[in-house]
């Protein structure tokens, strides 16, 4: 039997946390390995690709083409410990307050599965959805949890758990999350530079 559930949805990068975890992880790796520097021409081409096609897949994969499973295993734990300090001060308390009010709290992020779940483990989300990467090729997407795909991920999770979701509120910093924001009763826009609430995206 289907259960009706009030749900609050959170984005991660720029919403609960300052700085982009993808970008920061690349910098973290570049300070500890020469490999990212060897891929600089590929990454530069990917930046151009992003400018030409912001929603594209090619640049997203090639901008992190330097990554290997060994690098993720070696560098991700230290980065996660460091990057947790970038969370906005209100974020953990707000997630807890939404749960205390009887609502389920869900994180839906475009960041990869080798970073996000561990970055928010202590926040006790009811569900964490993020981009799924190929373990053997951690630069390659199996599922990009971005834009409309965030709604698809949320719908798939609700169907799997036999929920009828009612998105009470959605938190984001970016216009790319408009599909997720449009299904919410209330849209909470966050200034990615300050962590403060703002009027619109």
C-alpha cells in the first residue's frame, strides 16, 4: 500500500556547503599528484565545452578524466574530512529541524557517489541521491543526477519505497535545480557565497 510522505529536498554544493565539491576535489588531487597536471589540455578543452553546452556530458566526464580508482581510494577520505568544514553553519541544524517536524529529508546532488554520501553521513538524511560513477573509470557517469534527472531520481526512490511524495520544501542555490524546485510547495534559494537565504535564483 502506498504511503503519503511529506518530504523536504536539499541540494548540496552551494546550498548546504560552500565551494563545489567536484572542483575542490580536483584541486585537492592536483596538490598531491602530478596526474591532473598531465591532463591539463583535456581539462582546458572541457572548460570550453562547458561554456558551449552547460548541460553536456562530454565536458563533465573529461574535466575529471585524470581520476583513477586508486586516486579516489587514496585521496577521497582526506578530502571528505577537510571539505566537511565548508558546510554552512545552519545546514545540519536545519536538516534536523525538518526531521523533528515529522518530514522526511532527502539530499539530491549532482556530485559523485564517492564523495557525497560520506560528506553528509552525520546529517542523517533519510535518503541520499547523487551521480553514480563507474567504479573502474571514476570520471565516467553511469547516471548524472543533475537538472531534470534530480526529479527522476526522487521519483524512482519514492516508487521503490512505495511512497506518494509531497515535496513541502526544496533548497537550492542554482537555476539548474529549477525542475526540482518547481515540484516543491516552497522554494528556498540560498546564496552560495554567504549561505544566506535570497529572494530568487
